[in-house]
C-alpha cells in the first residue's frame, strides 16, 4: 500500500483513484501538471534527504530528476526543501520554492539555468505561493518583503516590472 507522501490521480468526482507512486521511505509532495497534462512535476525526498524536483511522465511512468538539491554548480544557491514546482503555461519554465520555502527560483523546463527569482523581482525574504497567468506572461506570488507582512505581488516571468497588488498584510496563496 501507499506510504509516506505518495502521488495519486482521480476523476473530478473522486472516483477511479489511482496511485502514481507507491514508495516506502520516499516522500512525493506538491505535484503540478505540465500544461499538456502528460507529465507531473513534484517534490521528492528519499530516505529523509533534501527535497528535489522530479518529473513523472504519465505515459511511460519514467521519473527524472529535474532540480538537484544542493545545486551541483552553486551549492549555496538554495538549500533545504526544494518543492512546490509550478510550470508556466508555455511549458518553458519551472518556478519553485526552496531554502525551507522562503525563496523563489526559476529554471528552464529541463532544470537548467536556475535563477534566484526572489532577487530578480526585487525581494529579499519570505516569498512563496507562485502562480503563472493564463497567457504565461506574468506570475503572481506572496511576499513579506515589506514590514514582514504578507502581500501579493506580480511580475514578468523574468522578475521585471514587479507591482504590489495588496496592502492587507495578510494576503497569501494567490492563484490565477
């Protein structure tokens, strides 16, 4: 049977539940479908190790590690949990959280060219809950960059043109 955090898929009404992963000592969490629905990106931790971003091809059932943790090129770029992948609607980028879910990063869809999205968008702390626009030209995310209170911001996919959308000090989990 399923143990730890396994991935499941089902119909909208809850019927036809099917396990995509059934793994002991491995946690699979925070799945995100690719725009074409043929793949699932997710956070994966083996034997209590660091979470990394993996890709599950739904046709072949093959799994491929996309984002390694720690980063093999720059080990200080991110650390801790690396999870919550979000795929832009053009299937060009992966946005993900790391450094114990306080920093946002962006990579190409194959995991290459990882960039610190938090710094690119003008932030410095506690950014999370990223979502891409339906036309794949902007993202929306929550940030505690002002006075440690959470508000919603939007920016381009490159982190440029960042605009604060709320002033509530408690806005989280935006979704397009």
